[in-house]
């Protein structure tokens, strides 16, 4: 529902100061580059990785690369 989406959107600012890793499939049929631009604007310190050949299910499409990124991200200070 619209109310739920609005609540989630309003709550995103609570995450602003946290370390963040964003893995983005550039061939996503739902969330296009405009959505990514908004995430980058909201979280300018986030570590962003784009996957040209990945779609909506980025974890399936770029699994091996993302596993390494997540492991490194979680191990960093």
C-alpha cells in the first residue's frame, strides 16, 4: 500500500550514517538508473557496485562477485 511505501521511504534516513554496500543490476526491469541515482543521493558515502549484465535478481546474476564484495565489506572497519 501507499502508506507502507511512504513509511519505508521516510525511515530510510535512519540508515544514512551506517556503512552501506549497494550492488545494483543495471538490467533491472523494475528499478532503473533513476532509482539508483536516488539511492546515491540519499547515501553518498555508500560503496556502490554496478553490474552491467545483472537484472532484478542481482544476487543470482552476479553471485560470485557479490559474495566477495560482501565478505570484504563485512570484514572492513
